C-alpha cells in the first residue's frame, strides 16, 4: 500500500484533514489467520491514514478473538472498517461501513467518509432529511464496488450520507472482488450496484440522491 500513501498523497490528505471538526474513530475488524488476504494491507492503509490527523483515532480488533465486539457492531466479515464519531470515550455509530480494502478509487471514499463523519452533517437535501426523519423501519444499503471504478465513490458516499442522517439506515461499501459470494447472491454484474434490504430493491450506477430515495421507498412499499 506504499503507493497509496506516497509523500504526495500524505500531503493531500493532511490538507483535507486540516478541515476536520469533530473526532472520528476508525475501527477495523480483521482476522489474523491466513483466510483474510487483504487484512494486513487494510490495517496498514487505515492506520497510515489515521496517523495524518490527531482527530482520527485508529483501533483494530480480531473477529475471532473478540466476537462480542464484532457482534456489537454487526460485523461478520473481514476486513470491515467501522467509521464512527467519537465524543470523549463514547463511540457514535452511524452505521457507516467499508467491507474490503479501500484501495484504488475507493481510497477517495475512505477520506471523504472521515470528513463526512467529522462534520456530523450529511449534506443531504431538506426533502431527503425530512423523509428520513419520518422513516419507521430499518434500511440496509450495500454498495458493491471495485477499486477500478471511478463512479463508485459517488454511490458509496451517498449511501453513507443517508446512514449519517438516520439511525435506521446502515450503509456498507462492499468490495465485490473480495466478497464474490455476496456479490453473486445479489446478482452483481456491474458496479456501482446498490442493493436495498437484501435485494428488495436495487439501483445500478451512481444515481442522483432523489433516485436512490425513490428506490428505497419502492423497496419499503
């Protein structure tokens, strides 16, 4: 991962992180045995990013050694990154997850996620915020991506904006090549592919905010 954290990249991330407001917790769940091909690289990458600001705190947990911690955050696969707010010793879980290594274009998603959570402001339209305030049932968004997809970060960040805004929304970025069985389950043949509540709804492409909201509404109906 050294190419992702070159001196130039570090400089750019530091400049972006100079705008951070509230503290952010990056909680990485890995497996220490050999079944997790990208766990070590993901740990090195995320720890390297966290080191670029004193407002970003990094911690790592082993799913097998600390199953209660994994269950607390609904983590069932490695590597999974929980991007949460931090207020003193309190972790504020917004339901924002990255499953798989945030490499390639998804490195942008990681950086933007940190800034999003630090701001504590989803940036969504007032109409979407109003709809989310009236949400009555859980929504689980899974955005399937690949590191070489330039359009995928838009879909990931939109899903994460919804999660930040509503405690009933959880949004996972899923690296499709690292989790092929999950991608196959939902018929993912192109990315970005957003699936809603285990396939009750699907949206292909980096769609506008109103299109995703409409598809969620259709899936809930």
